[in-house]
C-alpha cells in the first residue's frame, strides 16, 4: 500500500486528502480481489485432490482404521471443504470379512462393481450387445473377434493347464484361465488379449496391463497372464436359461495382440457352465485340481451346512458337492452353498474348508472360496498339503489344523433388503 500511495499524480488533480482516499480504496479492492483469487485456487486444488479420478480411488489402499472413517488429520468440519479423497467402501468390508490364519484375500468387490463390463480405468461402461459374460478390466466390443494376422504374436495355455478337460464355471462366481504370449520376434510387445465366448455376441478387449476389480492383470509377454471372467446368469448362446442342476458347454477363445495391432491365432478352452441356486448369500469352493475338498458354512444360528447336513432350517442349502470320495462328480471341482433371496438371516457366518481325501497322488492342492453377500464379492485363496483326513470339520479349527481343516473367513451379513 505504501508503494501504491507513493505513485500519486501531480498537483493538478484532486487534493492530497482525496488522493489518499482514492488510493486506499483502490488498494483495498485489489487486495480483496487477490484474496478471492487465492481462495478459488486453493478450493480448486482441494477439490481436485479430493476427487483424484476413478483410477486413484480404485487403486488406492486407504489408510484408515478399517471403519472407513477419516484418518487423523482429515478435515472434519464441513466448512473446511471436502475430504482429501472419498471413503473406500472396501474399508468397511475389511471389518465385516475376517480371513482365517492360513488364507489370503485376493479381492474385495463392493456391491454392484463386478457385474458390469469395465474400461481399463475401472469406469463402468454401458453394454452395446446382449452378452451375459464379463471379463473384469476389459471392454465389451460389439464386433466379432478379428481373425489372425500374418506375422502376428503367439499365445498358448499356461503350464499345467489341461485344455481338453472342461473347466467348470458357476454363475456369479469368478473363474480364471492362465495364458502365455509373445510377439512374433519372441519378445514382450504384447499389448492386449482378446476374449470371446463362441455363440455370444461381441468380444472383450483386455489390456495386457490393467487394474481390475479382481486384481491386476500384468502380462507384457511370455511370463503370462491370468484372464479372469464370469457369467452373470446361466444363459445358453440361443438365449435360453437353464435351471439349477442343469449344465451346458461353451467354448472360450483367447488371442493376443501385439504393439502393431496384429492378432494371434486363438487358443480354446472348453467351459462347463453349471446352474446353481441364487440368493442373498452364496459361498462357492473352487479347487484347482479334482480332489476331495469339502465346504462347510455355519449360519448365525450355529447350524453348519455341508455334505452331511445339506439343508438348514434357516434356508441354507448345499446344492453342489464335488469329487466325493474321489468317485462322485469327479472333475466338477466346485461346491456351492446358498441362502435364497429373503431367507439369509442377518448375523455372523463362518466358512471352513476340509481336506477329506487326496485324489491327485498326494500333490498339494490350491483352492479359492468366493463369498457373495448382499451383492458384495470377496475371493480368498488357500492350499492343502498331504493326504487329508476323513473326519468332519463343523467346528472352529485350531491354529494347528492347516493340513486338514482350515477356517477361511467369518463375515457379517446385515439385512440385505428387498
């Protein structure tokens, strides 16, 4: 203000007092405008930091206490502007889903996040064709999968995959296929994978590196990728739905795309789609090999649903049992327990998996458990070694039960609503 006042005009203008008042007014106005501009800039910066984009919200692992409440230091006063980033619904899920000591959580997907097709940035995108399949992280394109290009890349099945053995797929339960690829020169310039399901419209374009709802796909070449997929409902290519207990086969095709847009010849994997019961709570056990693992789900009343008690008064029902005694339903490799819509009691559920008998010459076996509760999806992974034990596992296992009876997860279910 002193500098601005010292720049007064000569004596031919207003009096010195008038000049002082005018100068003060102009200076105050300039100061007010400057303060307003700074406020707008700070406010914009806060809003941009709080928004962060969909990618930032999805990729971040919020530093919360597990409750989804703001961390210490976050602004609590509404007048301070929006928080630095939106609350992640997975933070509250981590409170409700408590894994056992011998498993790992592969993914937690909030309600409504898994079923739609997504763009590479995890932004939900409307579908342009009628297709019940999903490939998380991929875009569903209406055109058929393009044919192989001359001089294009190569793709093949991952080690240990038996492509002629049908892979069992249950509706609403994520499945996966391992693939490897390389460009024509044997390098790693593989930019994407194309996935189609024969008889269904369109194909999926899956970037070789993308964050998905079920984890990160990262495969720039022959080190391989795990393509995850699911079917939202047991609908055949002609549009007909099958009833629980029925099945049909589908052929899945996967091709690789290099940095010049050239497409490989596709590989194929046979899928056996089995319709199972749907409801507010569903628990699926998936075995990596055909062996006799058993699924146990204990409801809030303390009743356990398993092969020895397939129905509970609360509505729980075991409608798929696989590889029983290594002689029944061999190769199905999935077990399923569900509570129909409106029947699942609110409260705490517990999931155990038991190694009843080894059907694969004593090899260790990996497994996954998928929990769907009120639209949320949680996938957990574990492993068994040894020969198993022909006993029931309807109790809470101790810490020494890793080789036979493992507690996979306990989880809380609120009333799911209509």
